C-alpha cells in the first residue's frame, strides 16, 4: 500500500503537534452564544489554564430533521471563550480531524453524504452524495500521513472499510469489515491494524482486528453470544473499551478487551444499570489511566468507572449530555449538554461551578461526536 505521496506546500503549514485527537464526549454550561453565520465572540478568559479547543456539532431543537440551516459546526476555545460558528448543509454524525491541516471530515450515519470542511472558514471543500446505494456509517479515521481517510460504510448489506483520497474523497480501495454495520474505527499497532466495531444485532456483530494492508481478519471478538451490539471504542493502556447495547433489554453496557483479546464487563450498581436504556458513547480516560468516562445522552447521565478494577464510581445527571472529554492540562473532564459546558475535576469528580462559563441559545443543542484540538489559538480567525 503506497500512501506516502508528497503533499502540496499548503498542507505543510501545520504539524501534527498542533492537533490531538481524543474520543468524543462533551460540552458545557455558562455563556456561549451561537451565531447563524461565521462570527467570533470573546468571554472571560481564565488565566494560567490550558483547557484547549473543541470542535463539535450543534442542531436546532425546533427545525425539521434534514433542513439545511439547522446544523452547525462550532469551534470553541475553552480558555478564551472565543468561538466560530459555521452553517452546514447536511446532518453529520461525527467529525474527524485531519492530522496535518485544519480540515475536518464529516460523515452521515446510514446516509449517502460525506464531506470535508475548513475548520477556520467553515467552507465545504468537498461534498459527496453517493447514489450507488452505498451508505456511510458515521465514523472514519485519517492515516497519520494525512493522505488517506478510512470510513466505515455499508453496501448491499456488506460492511466495508473504504480507503478514500483525503483531498477528493474518491475511493482508492476497500476491504471487508468482516461483519455488518461497521461503526466506530480505531487505528492500532502503528497503523498496521484497524479495529472495526460491527454493530449489527445478529451473528455478524463483533469487534474485528483487521490487517490494514491486506484486509485479512486478524482476530474477531464475538459479542453476539454476549448479546451486545458494539458501536464505540476507546484504546488506553493496552485496553480497548467498547460501548455497546444489549439486544434484548436495550441496556447500555461498557466492556473492555485486554491484552489477551479476552472480553470483560465493567460493573454497574443495579439501580444505575436499570436506568440505562440507551446507547453509551464518547469514551475518554485521564492520563494516569485510573478513570474512564462515558455518556448516555438519552438517559441524561455521564458515568465514571475505575480504569483498573472496572468498578463503577459515580453517575452525574445532565440535560442531554452529548460531548465529553479531557482538558489538555488533564485536570478536568468537560461535558457539554443543552445548557453549555461543565468542568468536572478529575481528582474528586465534582463539578466546578466557577468554571462553567458558556451557554447555548435556547433553540440549539449539541449532538454527535467531537474533536479536541491543541494550540488551536495559534491558528487564524480565533
């Protein structure tokens, strides 16, 4: 697989060190205002902190499902309060950050649309609307050289990992996902392996380790016999955490796969487990690797577990929490819900009310997945 072509000069203005990709969780409360056109706003800056910048999706609460003006990309500097707001003309499930330039890939979930957007201007650089019956499944991963985007897709009931040119989104090649309805992807082992969460609720569900070069199946972790549909994943300290949903009861479950490729369940108190009726997603963990966090938006909970023991620590209730992650300084988990951005100390898992300083307009709310950016204040327009 020859993916090492030289990129044009404009693609080399930023290095990979300018960006950090983390699994998507949250958003916040306080005093953020979202504009319908590209504008900037400055609110109070907290000196000496390094929270970072996040890019996430927002939608109108009142609009029709696929009306163009009802979807936006928000780029928010958590330290300065500056933000950009860009209108989008289709509903995306997730955003994936290019490793070398400030571009984002957008993908619909179970839909025909995908695109590339300039992070600074909101300009849609490329958009495709596939008419062949192929459907995107909401997630993708860029290879580190920035030249290839791998997206989870379905065509004629077959799960596919499709390699696309990162500048045109044209198909280069495809390999099987070794299941159906592949959703989130995770590059692994220096990009020799890609992990696909095949989320169908049948014998084709499972977590598959796939050779990136040949497309051969390296290892399959069966979740069908566990009664689990796996959708989202997060790798940390030799553990792959999987968020899935039980077939029969519809309860959310968090599992992990260890170094031996064995599947284990994270623990829940019964009173919490019975409340989880919807999907868990947006998994993140702190640097020390002792706390794992995930959200269940439809259940209004953000949950925390001990990374090593798998024991449940606590659940905090929010109004439709959609986004969560860790600040760059690793001192806080941030959660974004309908009211704005909240910051939770990683030391005691208590909400720091003094740091909740952004707020949404009433008619908009966050949704989908997000990306954390490092040193984004060095880029233009923010």
